[in-house]
C-alpha cells in the first residue's frame, strides 16, 4: 500500500531533477534517478494542475495523516483487515 498526497503543481518545488516515465497517454511518474524511489505522479487529463506525491518521501511524512481512501475498487479482499494483523517494530525475531 502506498500513501499519496496531492498538491497544486505550482506550489511544489523540487531539488534536483527526477527521472520521468510516461506510464500512460496522459500520466507520468517521476522517480529518483540515483536510487529508483518513486516520487510523483502527474496526469494532466484526470488531475489537471495537481501533482500526487508519495507521502513517505516527504521530509516529515507524519505531518500528512491520511484523510481518505481513494481508488479502493480493485483493492485486494484482505486490505480492509490489515490493521488487525500483528505489528512488529523490526523484522520478527530481531532484537531492537
């Protein structure tokens, strides 16, 4: 699962030059050319003027708590129950 946060495209400044992949006729994805981390999604047809940012890449991702679940039509049937699964601070069995 991936968290995303949308901003007006003109309100976002980027340090450096991310690589771009045209993922569809209207959509493009940006990623770090050095390490491959996904960064942004843009789609001028569906989201004009909006840049979707993978929220985990923000300097302070904890400041951007989710406000909605979007595009859940095709999510896997187990996704709604994920919060009930055991949670581990590290890989299970590692001392921490």
